[in-house]
């Protein structure tokens, strides 16, 4: 029922109940949903500031300008790539023809035909996600990659590689996700009867960026002096712990747009019975608890192993917990979220050790954090998705099958779909980005010279140091 307040005497007057279905009320609901999406997009975009501070603090001071300009241009290049090509490949529908296909979108390039307020808001929301996926890679290849190569793979990832994964998992026609219609455009049966459930992108966003970063770090090679001839790892710590902490808190804040915002609607007038506000609130709670669990677990683990209260490890644990819960933030019970975060902290710790054993140099541990923890987050859903939450978030049962995690009575089909998603996303990104980096390497466009790297990329490429520390001579008495 719709009510109004009489401002004269404070009485509540009941209005015509038919107003609930009026065009005006429908328009109001649509506007509220669009505003919710836009506000979430602003928070996700603010994560770019968090990535910038985290990256700057994690590299040596002589490469600060270099990593910061790459973060700024991620937003700029990514915005153009997403506008002209990315959105069309991810969600585009043809204006004519039989409809969408299950592999890639084929319409709405340069936003042609995108006209409703909610569709425009969705475009911006999804662009902010693409920018996040692209920025992940900058940490993996920091301090030794040519600027030209960075611009190239940033555009390629945002314009084509990432949008294809988005189409598979989040479009209504994609073969991998839970939204594929039983009939109509791109119709067909769902993978394992459920599709891969990745609510906010542990796999679609973070695994994609993490695998891209891993391929870049492997092909470009380690920083000069990172590994000794006998295999020992030489420490190359970042220059600013305060920047790392600032970046961590900014990213944590941005995740409240990333995860709760992925419900995509606050009111959804035309929705069936889903209580969007409850899902959004629960998602915010699980996101918080997983981050906290990751930070505490990382602290305990590092103190147990090294007898050091390691600040950087705690920050990485927090971020690992955020990545790990992203796929299942809406389908995980709050009590389980800290466990997800704690396990994610273990994943980043031991996967980072694995990469060092393989002599793959990832200055920000971006591949372990986003790639390995992203894969874990997708797996987590296969074990810990609550049946009632899955139905509430992704819709009612299809053909009598109600997907659920193995520990909630699931028969393993959902877990199989999750594993399939991890495998195909990894294979797609490793193949496409691996080929791109190899071509850049063959053309001598990938890596800076040893002399430039030793001097620092700020001095050799960006006009000088990031910090002016000159001593000012005192005026004569």
C-alpha cells in the first residue's frame, strides 16, 4: 500500500491502491534501482585509488610514478575499450537477427541501443568491474615492463579477453552461468543444471585478472637480482607501508560496492519474491567477516611461522578474504564467512611460496591473491552455498533441481560446475594473454633494459623521481 502524510495535522492518509501499479511508481522503482547501481559503481571505481596506493606502497620508490601512471591509464584506456568493444562483447544483443550466442556478445557496441536508465547504469557498473580486473595485472609485472606493452595488454584484456568471460558467466545467453534462458535468445540447458554460481566475480573478475598477471609475470621474467644463482630469494620490499595500509582500507570500502552492488537492484518492482534488501545486507555482513577472518588468520600464521607481527601479511590476508568471499558472499551463511577468509589467507600464503619456488616474481602477490584466492572462492560456493540462499539469489528450482553446496545437501553437480568454470576461465585467459605477452616479447616490446630497470623507471621513463627530497640551503644570517 502507498501512503502519504498530511503535513497539517500529521495524519497518515491512505492513497489509491491502484497507484502501486501505475507508471509513476514503476518509474520510481526503476530510478531507485538505477541509483543503487550507480552508487555501487562509484564505490567500485574508488577501488582504483586503493589499487594505486597498494601498488605504489608495494614497489620500490624509484618506480612509484611508473606504477601510478599505469593505474591512472587503466581507468582511461579501460573506459574507451569497454565503451567501443568490451560491453558489446560482454552483454551486447544484435538489433536484428536470431539473437545472442553463448560464446560472445554481438551488439550494443559504443552503447548503440543502450537507452534505459537502468541499462545505462548497468553499463557503468560493469565498466568499473572491468577496470578492476585490468588493474590486477599491473602488480604482477611491476618494475620491469615497458609502458607500451602495458597499454597494449590493458586494452586487449578490457576490450576482448575479460568481456568474453563476462558473457559466459553473467549474460543471459552465456553457456557457463546460471542465467541462460530455457527458451529464446541463446537458450539452452544450464551447465550441470545450475551453471557456475559466481555472484560478484571471484572467478569472472579476480581469477581472470590473476591468471593474466601470472602469465605476464612468468613471460616477462623476474626483476633483476630477485633470485640468486643458487635459487635464494633476495628481498625487494616495497617502500611505503602506510600506502599499503591506506590502499587496503580503500579497497575494503570499495568492496561494499563490488559485492552488495552485484545484487543489481534494490527494489526490482518486477522481481518475483526476492527480498533484495535482505540479500544486500547479508552480503555486506559476509564480506566484512571474511575480510576480518583473513586478516586475523594471516597475522596468526605469520607469527607462528616467523615470530613477527607482519603488517603487510595482515593486509594481504584481508584482501585475500575479500577475494575469496566474492563468489559466495550472497549464498554463504554469516557464521561461515570468517572461515572462508581464514582459508583464503592460507591460500595466498602458500601459493606465494609456490611461485617463489618456481622463480616467478610477482611483486604484489597479485596472482596468488586474485588468481589462486579467486579460484578458491569459486570452489567455496560448491561446498558452502546454502540451498535457500541460492534459490533466493539466483531464482527458484529449475526442473526440480535445487543447487546447493556439498555441505548443504548438494549432490556434487554444483561443485562440478564450479570446477568447470575455474578450468575454462584459466585456460581461456592463459591462452589469449599468454600469446599476447609472447608476441610482445618476440618483438622486444615487453621488457625494459637492465640499465633502465637499475636506474628506476621513474628516472628513465617518466621525467624524474616521485618524491622531491632536495635539501633547501638556509638563508644567510
